[in-house]
C-alpha cells in the first residue's frame, strides 16, 4: 500500500512539474493555449503606435514564466523577460504585418512588459509589446493583418482604434474598407486572419521653411557679406 502511494505521488509530481516546465521556443505563442488578447492602434498627431497585450490565466502564466526562465533558476529576471519578449516581437513582424497606404512597414516591437515576474509559479500574467511609426500627413489608411497561427486559442481578441491631438478617425473596423468609425470591436478565436483597417486624417506636414530658419539664414548671409566687404577694403588699403 505504501509502495502504491509513493508511486502515485511521484507520478502526480512529475505531471504537475511537466505542465509548467516548457523550454523556450521561437516566441511567446508556443507556450500559450488560452489567453485574452488586446490590440490597440493609437494615433496622436503624426505619431502612431500599436499595442499588443495578452492576459494569461494562472496555468498559462506559469508556462510562460517557465519558458522565460532560461537559466532554470526558478526565478525570471528583468533581463530574461526582455530577451524572451524580444523573441515574441520577432514573431510579430510576420504574424501582425502592418501597411500604410499599401506600403509594408518594418516595425520594431519594443517596450517589453511582463507583470509579474520573479518566481515561476501559477499566477495570472500580463505581457505587452509596442511598435511605433510616423505618418506623413493627410488622409492615410492603416491595415493590420492578423496572421497569428491558431496553434494557441485566444478566448477573444479586443481591438481599439484611437485618434487624438489633431488626428481624426475617419473610418475603422474589420475588413478592407470600413465606411464608418468603429472605435472598439472584438472577434472570436475561430475568425481566420481578419484584416483590421483604420482611415486616419492628420494635418498636412508643412514643406515651407520656418520663418525663424529663414531669419537665421538671412542673418548669416548678411554677416558673410559684411565680412567680405571688410576684407576687400583691407586689401585695398594695403595695396
């Protein structure tokens, strides 16, 4: 009877440890079975940013922390967090491609956030990355294609479109050509590769030389002319 109990205890211990100890893979998605995802396009003036965040339950949080713990110390450091989320960012380049007026952007996903870190344990974890880019001005169309493979199952994906500081949201939504602004939407995990589109109006960038720059240039030119006249007058006196 004691031998049976010991065998059962060893088997259960192995199963529980295996459920949270998964080696690091190419990027974050490999460790996720279920999560809630949040995508946000935020335009302020001519500056745009895309935020991707995941909220993981305790089981998924333990798996991700274990994968980030590359030295197997049982504790995730800030350096390990940053390195692990950098791998996730590399994957997002192809899994969340972004185009502006049809031209693809080469984005850098940075500003890594994982909370909490520290001991590897079953705990709810939030992870986040941000990509930034600039808009040229005028009316432009931004498209984000969700190509994230369905190897992981998101309970839902919430999407937010925001525009402020002289930027205006003309239209937004799922699909190639939304006709009205939809600031918030959500879609289920069985939706295959949706395209998220936002039409944004920002002020035209001025191509005129600022008055202050013209004044400085004029002053420098006048100073140069005066120096030339003084030098010429000096040469005449010397001759």
